[in-house]
C-alpha cells in the first residue's frame, strides 16, 4: 500500500530531467534546450531539442525517447543490509538533425539506489546504460539480443528540498 501511495504522489518529469542533463553535457549556461512532455498525460514519452552547427548553419537536433518497459524491486543490500531500490527501464531513442533521422537505438537503464543516511536523505547510486542494436542496423543479426555497449556510473545524491505537492507547471519554492 505504501508503494502504491508513493506512485500516486510522485511523477518523474522525464522531459525536464533529460533537458537538464543535455544542458549540463553541452555546458550551456543559457538554456537553449527545449523539452516537451507532460508527465501526467504522457509520462513515457520525452522530446528534447537543442541547436547544433552543421557547417556555418545552426540546425535543430531532436531526441525522442519512448519508454517500452520498466520493472522495480525493493530489498536490502547484501553487504550492508541498507535499503536498496533497483529499477530497470528499456526505451527506444530516435535522434534526428534538421528533420532527418540520424540514429535509432534501444537502451536499458538500470539504477540501484542504496539509502546511506535516512536523516539527510543521502542515497548512493550505481547506474548502467546498455545499448542494443535495432532491426535495420547492419550488425543487428550478428549482435542478436546481446548488448553492443554499456557505460557504468556511480554518484551520490542528497535531497535539498522536496516539491511533491507543487502543482504541475509551477516553480517549487518550498524548503524541505
């Protein structure tokens, strides 16, 4: 029942999160990244657009993500006994530049969140991003269902504030 209540209260704003990651990756101080999604109406679809240079011309690059499947599991870390939450999401990513499709790929993102300190809401995260080829790729048959690449990350998160009750479209200003 508690897990069901959490799902009703928290809707991940995938488009906002993706746009922030792209801004950080591109090192843009001026937000020239546009994102389009409504986490309550279309929580499984994300579109992020940003400008890129092709020759002397600036053209839009668009990344579209569609979540295909997800699973979650709660338990305890085998070594420390601390609470552990694992999620896996598979999605299709289509990248296009100036309206022409550049790449299509299937990905799986696996996250393992371990609660380190409940009092300050500090969580350590292990993340793996796995890429699979799709039909139409020259090496699709050779790869079969196996991953063709993966990246592993680790990071720590500490809650600064919570905005769960902030209405959609409004800025969160309330502290923890």
